C-alpha cells in the first residue's frame, strides 16, 4: 500500500496482537 506505520503501545500483549494483524494483512496482499 506504500504506507509507513508508527505505533505506540504500552501493553506488550496489544503490541503483539497488532503486529500479528499487520503481518497477516501484508501476507494477504502479496
């Protein structure tokens, strides 16, 4: 998509969830 993401999350579990969702989305786009 040509986008760069900057995210800030205090809770590691929410960071992990977001990271997994982003990675799955990127895989689906390829």
